[in-house]
């Protein structure tokens, strides 16, 4: 089973490289088991695809959370030197324990680095266990269905730059077993036991508690639920796009609200969100869109201004819902 998973991961990366004629790859690493395992796969693929002249580089973001950050950096540098490859290290001077802020900083740095140095593919070490933890975090936050399964294997993030997460079919235990099998130098991250970080409490306390006292197959059940949510969300997105295209004004920035308010309530919300983003790249929270829908449904005059958001005005006239810039 583990050998099959190992071959599938290698084949997934190889298939992507060949399909997109990828020459330069940027791997975001942490020193933990996931990224060390990916380093081994990429170095093996470089030898297998030697005629393709595949170039790999590694990037590490130091959040300076740990008292031994410098020792970890030395460990990573020594390992990258041993395989005769290259690494770039960024330090974030604004120290924070907020996982959301750190994720934002980290992705911004990685994407800007990829753009600057012309990397077409970014690879990260997210695994299926990370996906489950992210699902639980988003559920606690009250996120919508589109956010409950927001870690995809492949995403296009900027023009012709792709983000690949080839380990999403593997859980943490399998990856650990593989690293032990090949004697890979894993760095034990002490921040995994800092309980001020919400993910750590979910990983170390909540999931083990549920498995012991409530349901031992909780992780598999969440995977099945995420899979169902994915297809439900895809259906909603396709329906929203079709309805939006049918309700658009052929000349003005407007949509026919008479056609919209006949739809399911969640479709009404999503169509208006798409309308705002498509025309002015603004994102409206659900609470504001609900106000808009209520005012549209209760309107009693032909011309009515119903909302102002930053520099934008929303109003209705006859059967049309308009969005304009406030000058």
C-alpha cells in the first residue's frame, strides 16, 4: 500500500511536468517530513528526466517562532548542500503566532519569488491530514461550502504559474513511514506543540479525542464529506455562471434582478457576488448581499438606491440591478 502511494505521488508530479513542459520548479519546504520527502522525489525525477533539463530550487520562510530557528536553518542548508541544489531563505521580521497572518505572508513571499525568478510550478507539502485540519478550522469559523474544501491538488494562481500539492492523497503517518524507510533527515518542529496555535490543538487534542470517544473513523468520514462538498460546490458554481450570463445586460453593468430573485436564495447570493467581482473585482460579504436582496424584493419604486459600498453605488431601475462608481 505504501509503495503504491509512493509511486502514485511520483507519477503525479512527473505527469504534470511533462504535460506542462515544466523546466523550473520551486518547492516550499519546512524541514519537516512532508517537504523532505518531496525533495527526495524531485531529486529522483531530475535524474529520470535528465534530458528535459529540469531545474529545481527550494524556498524556506522563517517565521522566527522557535528559539532554535537558526539551528533549523543550518540543518536545512546542510541538507540542500548535500544534494547539490539551491535554497533561498526569507525571514519575516514581524513575528506573529496568527496562523492566518503567517499563511498570508508565506504565500505572498513564495508567489512573488516565483514571479520574479520565472518559476512556472510551485510545490507545497500539504497532506491529507492537513486538509482535514483545515476543514475543521474552516467549519469552526462558519465558512461556506466553498471554503470547506479549499485545498486542491492543482491550482492556477497567477497567469501561467501553477501550485501543486501532490501529497494530498497521503496522510501524515504514511509519509512518516516513507521518511523512516529512506533514512531522510526530518527536523522535529517544536512549534507543533504550541497550543496557542489553533491547528495544534485540533491535531493534538480534538481529533484524538473524537477518535477515542466519538468515532474512530472521523478522518475517513471527513474525507468523504469533503469529496461530496467538492461536487456540490462545483454544481453550484456552474449553475451560478450560467444564470449570471443569462441575466447580464448586453450593454450596461447590470443584471436582471427579476430573473435572479426567482432562484434559490444561495444562488441569488452567489450571482450578485460574481456580478460585483466580474465587473469591479470587489468582494461583498454575504451579510451585505442579503441586505441587497431584501431591498430588491421589497422595493416599491422604479429607481431606488439600495446600498453604498466604498466607492460603489448599487441601485435598481425597472427590472435591472446596477453597479456604478461613485465619482
